C-alpha cells in the first residue's frame, strides 16, 4: 500500500524522490504526519539491514546518492544501481555501526532521538537481536554518533577561529571585529563601546568583581555587552597561552548557529591589550526580546505536570547540545534564556558561551556535573523527585546512570551545591 492512499499521506505536490541531505528534504520533513515519518524511518531500518545482509557496503555510497522515495513506504531508499555491488565479504559490525551512525548524524532526515531510535529498532528487529544485544547495539551507535558530532563541531569551531583571525581589525592597543560593518577600526569600536556603557539608557543586568553585563545601543544596534576585566597579573599571564573569554564566546556563538543550535547573534568582540597581554575584553550579542532565565520561569511553575514538562524540555535542549558535539561547562538554569514566540513555542538560548567547548570528551564527571548544575539551580520548593526527573530517559543514552551509586552521588552533590552560597562556575 502506498503512503498516498492513506488519510495522513503526504501532499500530492510533494516530489516522488528527494535527496536525503538536501535543503528541500529538511523543509519537507517537519510537515509530514508523525505516522508517515515513522513508516519511512522503519522502512529505512529494514533496508539498511538488507544492504548489510546482501554484503553491500553502505559507507562507500556518497551522501548525495541517497534518495528518499516518498511514494513507497516499503522501499523508501533509492540508490543508483551501479553503486550497489554484491558478492563481496560482509562488512564488520564495527564498520556497520560507524556507517549507520554517520548516516543518522549527517544523511538521515531524522532529527530527534525518537526518530533515530525508530531506524535502529527496525534494524535490530530484522537482525533478531535480543534485549541485551539490542541495548548494546543502540549504545554503540550513539557513542559513534557522538564521536562524529564532536569531530564536526571541532572542525566548525576551528573554521570560525581561522576566519576570525583573517578578518580581525587590529590597532596598537586593541583588536576586534564588528560584524555589521567590517570596515570599522578597532579604535572606533572601542570608542563606541565606551560611549554605550556611559549612555543614560544603559541598563546593568549583572555586575560582579571581574564581569559585568550591560544592555545598551552600539552604533544603532540594540545589544548586550559582556565585559571581563583581567586586573590580576596572574590572570593576564594565563591568557598569554589562552584565548580571551570574548573570543571564545564569539567563536562558540557562531559555531552553534552553523550547527543548527539556537544562540544569540554575535555582533562583535573587542580585546584591549597592554604590552601584548589582554587586560580587558568585550563580547557583544544582539538583544533577545521577551526573554527570561529558565530559573525565573521555573519559580513561576507550581503544578507538578508543568514543572516536569519544563524540566524535560531543558534536559532535551542540553542533550541536543551534546548531540551536536558541544559541551557547556556551566549549565545552571540562570545561564539559559527562554524566549516564547507568537505560536507559544519556547526556544532556549544558552549564555556564557565562553564555557562552551567543541569536541570535548564527554566524561562521566562532566555529565554528572551538568546534571547537578541544572538540579542545584532549581528553586528550594522543588522536591527531590522533581529534581531527579532530569534523569528520566538519560540511562538509554548513558547506561552507567542506571546504577544507584551514580544516583546517590548526584543527589549528594546537588545537596552540597544547594547549601553553598556561591556555586562554582566554569573555570576559564
């Protein structure tokens, strides 16, 4: 039975075959009914098993050759016949896992964990894997997908840094970039930032010993200026071998946007130098209207269903960051801005992007630390059960979280963080 014959079928105007990784497919996929997407993904899993069973090496087929047949739910994958070579030895399981992970990460239209799992479960069903083998198979594909995502994120991050070095405007005492006007000199940018900080309409959002966040206008743009002062000689010495916080936040913001993650638009950055050492630096991002921190939003939630729904959405956004190969070292909810659009859908934007690392190894300590940071930043009226709701669904991705030992560590660590007056942020 073709998909067109069903009540939730794709529109007749939809083309019959679309290249998997094309922008056209990315536009069409969200408009398909859930049942249609599930049928196509399940059929893709079956066809992946048939390719492997028939000794075809899928990783040798270029991504632009994968087609998606939207009119046949039994055989959605369309491949050129000359690329399907039979009669060779079957590829190893390790190679199969890497090929399947790369396809799910880059070539498949599946964007959510549930959609990816639909492909894997269909493959596992055809392979007649038992429960333990299936769980191991899912874990291996997820680990391979994270490695591929980390390599991609690291590549994008380094590309941004190289472009920054090429376009950075430099003077005797400062260097930086102003995105709206690349002809602006570093000295002119410094004068514009200083004038914006002294302007009557400037509003201080946050002020601490070495960092401040101010909302103001810079050269006609409504922006947020985050400043980091390096007053101590030891701090300045450290940044002889390390990029400034402003440059790291600039690179992370652009990389996140290129990887399809929500991030405030970086407008520019500026580094003030003295004798070759950075003494002051500014990162400038476009102001996001109608935003509030996730922590403030959590304090307004009273019903358990609302709280758990919000916790699940924050957890999913954190997982989305990890799935793109990025790690944020300070995920407390005061560093997450929630913006609601006209349709009522909320988008979450991470701040303090200087704490973002591209392609960083995801250790057990780092995963537990992020969970504790989100848990510990909830209000005092959240119960222990509500806080542990962050762990719902995580053991399927991180199997070691099933142990009671890990849960006890997370609970004790969260209590220590709640009792501390100044929870530690990222050390950078």
